[in-house]
C-alpha cells in the first residue's frame, strides 16, 4: 500500500513518525506545508518541514513542538544582547539548518533538493517533500489588525489577534515540488494528518492541480481536534473566530467532499452518526499521541482502516 | 590631542586598545578597513571591524586574533554535519553579531550606525568607524589562480597562492562613512596602526578624498614588520611575492610621502638612518605587544612621539 501523508507541524509530524515506524520507506511520501515558511535575520526558515524532519530523525525536542533536542542558545543570547528580535526561538543547532538551507538556496538549489540532502544526513528514510519549491506565504487576516504574516501571528503575537480569514500569497504561481504529483499519482490512499485544516492542510490542497489529484484518490483524515480542542495550536480558536463550533465534526465537514474515511477520538463518538450520514466511513479510537508507542499504535490502526477503505471502494 | 587611528585586524586592534586605555574617549577615532568584509551564508561579516570592536570591548579571543573569548561552536558543528562550508570559523556568539548586523542592513541601517549601536552595547567608548558604509571588496590577484576574494585567499587558502597585486572593487564609488572626514579634519595627528599596508591600510587610503585629507595632517606609522617578519598575517610574504624585501624600511617607503614620523622595532634600529634621510623622524622601541601592558606602553610612547612631531612641525 503506497501512502501519501499531508502534514503541518507537531500533530502531523507525530502521525508521520508513527507511519514511518510501520511502513517500508518506499511506501510513504510526506508532503509538508511550506506556507509557514518565512525569512528572519535573512535566513530561510521552514518550521513545518523542520518539525517533520526533526521528528522523523529523532532529533525533535519532545517538550516543545519545535526545535531540536539537547539544544543550546548561545546565538540567541548574543542576539538578545545586541537588541535583535528574539520572539522567534533560534537554537544553535537549528540555526545550522537555517544557515545551510539559506546558503544552498542562494547557490541555486531548490527546497526539495535541500530537504532530500538534509534527510540523508539525518538518516530519514521516507520521502519528505515540501508542497512546493516556490515561496507561498500564509497571511492571517485579522478583524482588528489587518493582515499578519503567519509567524508574526503564530509566534510573535501568540495567536491572540482575532482571525477572519487566510490568504496564501504566491499560491497561484506555485508549482508542486518535483515528486509531489508523481507520489500522488501512484498513491493507494492519501492521509490528512492531524494538522490545522486552515493553515497546514489547506495551503497544500491549494497548490495548483493538487486538490484535483487528491480528489481522484481515497482520502482518510485524522481529526486534529479532541472534544472541540486542539491538542496544540490555534485550530479550535480559529474555528470559533470564523463562526464555526470547533469539533471533529467541523473538521470532517471542512474536508467533506474529499473524504472517504475519517478517524476521530473515541470521546467524540457521538459525532460519528452525522459524519456517516455524509457517506464517510469513520473510526473512533484514541487519537492522542503522547508517546512514541501511541504514534505507532495510531499509525497501525490508521493503516488497517485505510485498507478497509480501499477494499470497500473496489 | 585629537587622534585618528587607521586599523585593520589584530595588530591594529592591539595598538588601538592601548590608545583607548590612555586617551579620553572623545580624543580617539578609529577608522577600520572594511575591504575584508564578505558575505558568507548570506551574512554580512566584517572581520576587521569585529576584531577591533571585540578587542576594545575586552571580548576578543586572546589566542586567535579573531572571534570572541569563551566562544562555543554549536552552529558550526551543525553546519559541518549538514555538509556546509566550514573553512570560515563562525562561533556562536560571533554569529549573533553577524546575524543582527545582517538584519539591520536589510532593514536599511548602514554599517556605521550599526557599529555605533554595537559599540554602545559592548561598552566601547571610543568612536569606531568603518572606512565606508558602501561595499568595498579586496581582491587578491594571484600569479596562478586568477583573482581571489580576500577571505577566500586569507582564510580558505591560508594565504598560499602567490600574490601579484590587489584590487579594491567598489572603491571608486565608496563614500567615506559619516564622521570619517570630520574626524580627519579635526585630527591633530593620524596614526597608521601596525596593520598590513597592502590590504588593511591601503584600502582605507584609497577611499575617494581620504588620502588627500590624510596628506594635510602629520602622520605617524607603526611598523607591522619586525626583522622582516609579520607578527601575524601575510604582510611579509606579500612583500616578497611583489619583489620587495620585507622590512620596516619597506613599510616606511610604502607610506613615504605621507609620513612625518615612523615607529619601528628596536631590533630594526639599523634601518633608521635611511628612513631619516627621507625627512621622516623615527622612534626605535619595542613594538611587540604580547600583553595588555605592552599595548598601553607602546600607546604611551606613540603619543609622546606624536606630540614631538606636532611640536616640531609648528
């Protein structure tokens, strides 16, 4: 079974890590949101790509949801002394990633090539692809403060401004990165990881040609919300501010036209009935992944569920 | 007595530090070579400016001649892991300087402003000015390998290629940095620190209008060579490759038209006679500065000598 998984940051990275522990490397391709990417201190920073790769490499900081384990902060201290902006945490080892990526970009390499090279160094065996090599910038449209670049909203303002919409600057001109369309073409099923629908999965789906290709395949999504709350990040707050009650059901509705199957938390069991009415097959299980064992267990259940979906569609 | 000192890297920084320990801050302006500046990993790096400022701030690594004391190397290790070029040593604290400088340049500040801000943070009280806010790039013309950017020659190739000349790209368009001409105008005397004549002092003198302004003042130079050898760096090797026997005398001849006074090492005493014949007043003393006390002692002797020169010219 060939799997393509779409992922944003922490939640997505955890399920992807579980999948990578169960599948053969050649059977899993991860396509990662790059709408969060931004330039800071002149450096090209790709938060979701790094979170996914660090997690797969076993380098991720387990407590934080960003950055590397055993990180040091000498450079950030030096920046602080000099009065530079320190709202975005740049660890020393992490900075190596940003610096070398920036150097290679300036030397003419593209993000997908660089990601492949880094994965090789880090011993990541599954294929990790940025959704696009072109720059796409997620902009958060707020009710009171105009439009904020994503990291400004997410990290600097800690998701406080009220959201009324999103814009993905550059998306119309973006090409899927090399390998993306090929991976989709041969996929038996596509998994939407438990990532933020608005700012992690939507930008991937909005890459020209991407959604159409996804629509030609069975899709299983895993809810990023449990009992109306995000495990991490602003997804639930965004739903509320957009006038939608946050729930596993709301996420299923978000993806409705594309979904064949939907995995939600056992505690949201009562929402299964309505989702089933839309012709979507559901699996209610424990979707929280506090440990590596839980990642693996959810990945295994997800794959069994995927096989069912594929069989039923035949 | 108002002093302007022209300086490159280590030797220059040591004498400047001595002068700063003796003079009132308002009486010393240091003008630093920026021909060595380059871009690496997208960062604006100013080796001479940093060496001078770190030395004045008491932050310089005493053993190395570059970088900061108590430095750590986490980022460089990360770059090495990822296969990035590591020939230029980027310490973690030092990287803070390069990152914040790059950020400010990209935000529209100029190098002289940034240098002033950093000096304030570092507690450097004397005025340190880059020779120019515009980019000037020292190029080393070699006999066998064409033209190499200075840091490529100096650090990456460890000064091995044979030199046949120098080019200072951008020098014709460069303006003296704000404050440079004013400092020269009110100077009672100008000191050429013991820095490389070819690649540290010459680029400063080549900034349009600079040499003419220097020529209107008494100038005292301190030899960077002792017994035909550079204390540090490729000055002696360059002289040889350019067909000139390296010596204190050769340096005096290099600056000849501009010099009122010349300070050379006691061990080069026998060269005094010829230099005197050119109408240059000499002082033979101990010019090696292995300790902070020696920096101070040489600075004091230099200032007494400068006063003599000024008195004699009246």
